[in-house]
C-alpha cells in the first residue's frame, strides 16, 4: 500500500484530469488497484478503501445517508450541493433476466443497436460489483473507447449507459457466475445458445460480437475458429469474434494476425459499414 499522501494526490489528480466532481468509492478502489497503489479485495471489492474512509483518511470523502461513500474533487465551494444528481437511467426497453440468482446481471438490450457484445458468464468480481467486465485488469471499456466504438471513455459503472451509444450487453450463461471460463461446462455453454439466439433475433442488432472464442464455440460448434467476421449469422445480425478482454490475454500478442485492439478497430469499421447500409468485402 502506498502512503496516504500518494493515494490522496492520485485520487484528486484523477478527478481533475477526468473533469469529475465526485466518484464512488467502488470506482476509486478500482482506480487505485489498477495504479498499484492499494491492492483491492477480490472477495469484497472496495473493502481496503472503505477501511480508510471509515478512519477519515481520504481527502474529499463523504458518506451519504444511505451509507454509500463518495470522494469529491477538492477546491469546490463548500456550500455547493454535495451530491450532484446522477444521470437517470434511460427509458429504454431492457430485456430483464428472470432468475432467482441475486448477482446475475441484467441484459442491456433494445431495438436498433449497432453491436451486442456477448460474454460467456459474469465473472465472480462482476457478480459482486453488479457491473459487466468488472475484473481488475479487464480491458473491455478501454478497448471500445480506443477503437472508436463509443465516443467517450466509460467505466464499469457506465455499463447501463452503453445502449445510448448503440451497444448492448449480454452473456451466454445467465443463471450463474464463474471465476474462469474453465469453470463452465460444455453443457452450460451450449444450453445458453437457444436463449441467446432468441434475444438476438428479437432485437436484431446489426452485429453480434462474441468477447472471446469460448462463447462463440457454443453457437458455432467445436472446430478451429478465427477472429473477425464469422461465416454465420444469427437472424439478420452478422457475427464477429474478438479476442477476450480478460486480463489473461496479452494485449500486444498477434492473434490471427492482429492485436486485440486491432480486432476491435476492425469491428468498429464493420459497424460503420453496416450503419451506411453497405457491404463489407
């Protein structure tokens, strides 16, 4: 753990750099973990930072009546409202998951999306944080911004906002979470295929993108599959496969001739072609 001066300086600089008035403690904990300043707890995300907050050691800290911690950018007028209104969730039809599992993530789907990303199943960390792609080293939000799929940098707490940018989210297996794809059986993955196909056909996005080959194999069957535009479609939706955004995948390694980010950029190019109603050679 870094000293408190370093931690406080980093958080305040990050808030200023991103032009944020405040940040939730859970997001700040992720920042600190990624910056290697405060190792987070895998079983109880945010706990090390919350311990510091309870001791009153974090500059700009504030706890609301509901118990939720925030860290504010310092230098604002002290009479300025502490909690600015957060953006309301858009009034869009969302395909909710019918399940008794409290940590299963909802699908973020609606008509007219450009791309729907399909993962295997929520990770254990995502299930606890209740947001997609919440793993400490998962590069999903970084990739979609750097590739130009979304125009602004987003974080895990913005997952519900993705439909605003024409992007949807779902998983192949919706009734459980797993620490690793290897913990999912072949029958669990293949069992999720019919439900996924129904969703895709119902909402008809231009492109279905599988985040990694594992989920795609459950649709396409076993065999040697390549990244990029696949030779199948789901309803009217084209199918694309990108390397997994998991931290276990080396971002600089060439996979079928491209790095992971290059595959995401190829996906963005296909999206642009489809929006123009053209064809991709």
